[in-house]
């Protein structure tokens, strides 16, 4: 989901959680060839229509249409313009929301002083010789050797988010917090023992997770202090229970409220609070965080290495040790780098994606505007004589402008109105996919996009309408 929801910026330690895969925007011959084929085919198909129409032209009808009558052909043109705006509006709404989420996530990143002396290493454990379990065991042995290097302080598996859940306090354990009776959205993440000590994050109450903690139906959990305060206020949350209902099915797809009763939905689980970590130094954004010692859920092929100095100096030593010990298990392209380096790479890639999405939206708007401009300009040309007669009889320029301008505005307004249901669908899809990180007022974005579409369409109508007002009546009457 958008590079595992960008960077999971709500996490305590700002660390990319998605596999390090290049996602830069570059030319691809297959994509270019397919696009060229579609464009050529579209041009041929839609170019044949007016050509075939010209071969069936009736002289009598043509002379009648010279006076400005509305033909079936012009109605078809107007239909296509309305359809284009109908499709353009929800596309722009979706792109605006996604780009807004991306920029908000980037702007909300928490600068952490540890990012230069923490190295992340990510291994490729699929394919090749041997089972994945055997490879994970060999990787664990190598990481033990890495932890003994003089410049390394400690090594832990990286935490990984594996669920989004609706959370509420067990009926018997409710406290005096402001949201004690409510259901709260939270991320559940698997983390290895020692993860909080690794990040220098103090436990406000209780303890960290330990190896003996299980992740069954009733599991030991560590929650963030904001979540604890919202449920129990100043009371002690240790030993209290939370009921967690997953919002995903067993394949990881987020379910709608209607779908949560499906047989493949993950049933409710109970978590017993054993610790509360302090979020003072690293405030969370969006949903709360719940950590569990779910050994099957943390990233056993991805490790975080805390060094005593800048991690860049240790990377060559770690790389050489890995190549010597487990040469058959590859490291991903950017899978061995400091968090500061990975942060720069992620920012660059996501900004490229944002730029591409924004460009696609603007291109769609420009194409719709060009189409509307063409329809209005064609209408001006077809009604050239009528305009001359109107001007000769005393019509003022602003009246001529209003005639064609309002025609274009009506088309764009009709397209916007018909596109509203699709825009609502687009907003609902985004709200479902990014339920806890939608930073914008979605209805306001929809209204703003509608205003922009109408404004651009109005401009595209005004230009040919203004040209119509400059028609010389003598020239126009002789035009046909």
C-alpha cells in the first residue's frame, strides 16, 4: 500500500519498512511501445469517423446546417467533452488526495538523531538453494557475529507493522480516560525483545516485551503513552486488557465495515498491557501503536545495527563479513545503508511518484480543456454567419461572448455534476486505504477540484467566445 504507507511515519523510529526496491521513474520500451500503439489506434479510429461522415454528406442538409443548426455530429462532440470531464474530475480528486497524503507524510517526518548511526541491512531470502527458514537461521548467526564487531553496539530485527485494528478497552478494565468508551484505530506491529532499548525509548510504565511473551489470542502488548492516556487517564494500564478487531483479511486487504464478518476476516484478539513507552521525544501521528512479541511477524530478514559512530564507516566491514559468510544470500540494492541514507532515497522516490501523479492529473485537465476549446471554437466557426447577422442587427460583443461562453460553462458544469458520484467513490477508496493518515478535508478537496475544473473549462470557452465577438459582420455574411 503505497510503499507500505510511505515510511510508516507514525512509528517511533522513522525507518523505511518497505523492501528496498528501486521505484524511480524512467523510460521503459515496452510501456512506450504499448502507449504508442494505443495512441495510434485511437487516432485512426476517431479519425475515420469524420472521414466517413464526409463521404455521406448531403448537400441539402449541409446548406441548412450553415445557418447554425445543432447537428447530431455536434451533439456527439459535446457528449465526448462531458464524458471527458466526468472522468477527469474523480481522477484529479484521487491524485490530489494521494499527493496531499504523500506531502503531509514527508512534512511530518520526525528528525531522529540516531538516523546516522543506525544501519539497516535487508537480505533476499527467497529463491536459490535451501529453504527460507535455513537462510533466516544463517542470517541470524551472521548478525550475532556483526554484533561482536568493536564499532557495533547492538543488533535487533526490525519491527514490522502487520495489522490495522479497531481497539477498545475490555468491559471489565475500563478506566477514566477521555476515550475509555470509544473504539480507536491502531497499528499492531511485531517487534523483537530489546527493540525499545535499541532506540533509547524509555518505558513510562511496566516493561519491554521479552522472548517468553506469546502472540496468541491473548497476548502481551506494549502500547504508546498517548493511547494509554486516552483509555485510562492517569490510571495504571498495566495488566489491563484491550480487545482488538482486525481491519484486514488474512491476505492483508483492508475490509469495509460490511466485510468484517467474512469467514477470512481475522477475529478479535485480546491484548494484555505489560508496558507503556514514552512518546515525548518522538510524538506519534495518526493512529496509535501497539507492539507485540509476535515472532512470526517481525522482519527476520531485516536487521537494524546500532553503531558507536557514524554508521557509514561500518558498512564496508559488514558487507565484507556477509559476503564471506553467506555469499549465496544477497543483500538488496539499497539494503545496507544508514537510515539517513535510506531516508534520502525514499524521499527522492516518493517525490518522483508525486511529480508523476501530479503531471498525469494536469495532463488530463489540459486534454479536457483542449477538447472543450475545440468544441466551442468549432461552434463559433459553424455559426460564423449567424454571428455576423447578430452583430449587424445590433448585438453587442459581450452578448456574443456570453452566448458561447455560457455554452462551454454549461458543458463543464454538467460534466462536474455527473462526475460527482465517481468522485465520492474515489474519496471513499482513499479513505479506506489510508484510514488513519488522510490529512486533508476530503469534501473540501472535492469542491476545490470541481471549481478548478470549471474555471479551466471557462477559460477554454472564453478564448473562442472572445474571438467570436470580433467578427466583422460583412465578412461573416459573405463567409458561406
